[in-house]
């Protein structure tokens, strides 16, 4: 979501005459797009700010803007703490940065452009073209779920779906410019459409994107078990371009922990959704997120998480140690009582299971032929991804192009990637 926001702001700034630079030293406007989901992410933003502060104090002509989730509704406190920051912008609210950009004069060229033209045109219709062949397309902003540990609804607000026509317009625009794969984004992406008068669903989008020429793959994240209807699961199975790759955070394998997290479902309901997916798509890839060390998490509760992970055999597990987030229900009402040493131990145990299950899943692909979308090519090597999102490296002699779909026979596997060669025409059984 942050990458999509950054690109969108960049598109707006480019319209004002700004250019992005590779080397920090030659920039005169810095925009730090922040994440607040864990303390570690905020700390990284603070250290960037410290570095820029030094540069600014040493007399360099530079301007600093901070956007994203670190910027809450009240910026007065932040402005007091970081007086050298020139603009603050909440997620999706780019105007303060564009206003700043308009006031900055390029020392060599004078005025950089007219902001009013851009704003009258409507920044929301400014689509951003990423480098490469894949694009992130936010379809629903915000979140209504209010899990007790999570800061996202406090910073990104309530769910707001983009109209179907708007989403399709952007994807057509991207396809016309060579984009081959789109990832539809939402904090709970299956919530898409419930706030629109026509009540479209994620499946409505899938079916419409099937018809867009040029787009060969559609991904979607992040799923929320309660919003994941049969209609949506079935549409993934039915739509050729939609990847059978689900990202469904379970967060914990213990019902008592899930209740304290206010996740709104029980482990049994989560398992039932996974069973439905596997019934329709036996080979589907399933990824999940786990938080270890949430307030009050006991050894037994954690053991239940390990046993769920072993039972489901996820393709990917994103694991994080609980980090108290100011203003959340957990921060106000619960004690962060799991020692950081225990959190680290639990984190490593989850990572170990992840590595084992991922290796096991990848090994089953040995000698099979898999369709991959090529993402990068050198003179001798190319890299792409399977529909399941696994990276595949293979040798080429220059005949392969970025954006091609190629059938690759897998000859080597590790937990994190695959190696292979281009299949000859006689190969069978494409996965
Ligand atoms: N909406 C998704 C869901 O339902 O889980 C996830 C979105 S959340 C922004 C991304 C991930 O950050 C979560 O899955 C969770 O694992 C992690 N996360 C959120 N709050 C956290 C916290 N306070 N401490 C540690 N990890 C956290
Ligand atoms: Fe945060 Fe996801 Fe829960 Fe929303 S559903 S509050 S984004 S963890």
C-alpha cells in the first residue's frame, strides 16, 4: 500500500516538473513515506530524519516532507518534535506535499510548475506507472476491523472502496503501458465493494479484469477469513488470470488469543476457509501472518499456534513479534508482558516451521513444468515468478523477454526459490 502511495505522489510531483533522483545528495526535496505497524518501522523513519536534520543544519538547501501512517490526525506534536520538517501528510492526503513542492523554487530553473492545474485536474486520477511489469492497485482503503493490537484503522481510517469503473480505468491505463500483472490491494481486500451502492465484490473485479487485454496475472491481498466468501474463493478458481495464491493472516492458532486480539473468528472457522480453498484448488498457495508474544500469550497458546502451522502447512509465514502501538486498545488496556527474549524464541520457532514447510512444498515441484511470468533478464539468466509467487531462476540465451509467460522445468529447489530450464515443446503437465 505504501509503495502504491509513493508512486502516486511521484506521479503528481512529476506533473509539477519534479524528477526522482537515484542519489540522495542531488535531491532538494525528500519525502519519507512511513509505516507505523511496528516500532521498528517508525525507528527507521526517525533515523532517516536524524540524518536529514544534520544535512539541513549544515546549511544544505533541502526540504523534508513526511507522509504515511506515522502522520496521525494531530500533527502539532510531531511538528514540535521535528521542527525542521516542512510538510506532514496523512496516508492518501498528498496535498501538503504538493503545496510544499509548489513553493520550492529550483535554484537553476526558477518556478517548477503550477499546483493549481494539478489539483483542479484531480490527483486521484493521476495514475502512477511503476518500473517493471507489475503494479499495485489499491481497491479498498482503510480498515473497519479494529484488531486490538493494530494501528492501521487509526491511521488509515475506515474502509472506502474505489468505484469499479475507476479501478478498471486504472488497470486499462496500466495495461496500455505494458503492465502484465496487477495486485489488488486492501487491508481486508474481500471487504471490497460493501460500501458502494451497486454492491460489487472482489469477484466482480476479477471477472472484469479477465477481459483486459495485456494483463496476464491478477493477485490480491490481504484476505480476512470472515470476509472471504465462497463466491470469492470460487471466482479465484474460475478466473484463468487470477493467481491461486491466498494471503490469509491467521495471527494465532489459539482461540483465547484470537479473542484477545478481537480478530472476530475462531481457529475452526479459519481452518474451514482453508479447506474450502483446497477443495476447489488443491494446489493453491496459502500464506499467512503470525504475531508472537501478544499481551498475555501463554506457552500453551503459543503451542496451539505451532500445531496449527504444522497442520495447515503454509507456503509462506510472515511472523512478527508484538510491538505495542500507541492509541490501540491493546496498548491502552493490556500489558506487554511477554519478555522480548521469549518473543524472539517464539519468532525463531515459527520461522523454522516456515522453512521446513516451504522446502517441502518446493521439493514437490522437482521435474515439474511450471508457467512463470518473466520479471528480469540478463544475457544468460532470467528470473520470474510462478502463479504461487515463488521465484524461479533459469538460463537463457537472450530469446526470453521481460513480461513473457514461459514454461520452466524445475531442476533445483530451496526453501525460498527454484531453478530450472525452459521446457521443450514435448514437456507436459504445466502447473
Ligand atoms: N489486514 C491484515 C490482517 O487482517 O491481518 C494485515 C494488515 S497488518 C497492517 C500487517 C501485519 O502486521 C499483520 O498481519 C500483523 O502480523 C502485523 N502487525 C500489525 N500490528 C502489529 C503489532 N502491533 N505488532 C506486531 N505486528 C503487527
Ligand atoms: Fe489491522 Fe488487519 Fe486487523 Fe484491520 S484486519 S485492524 S489491518 S490486523
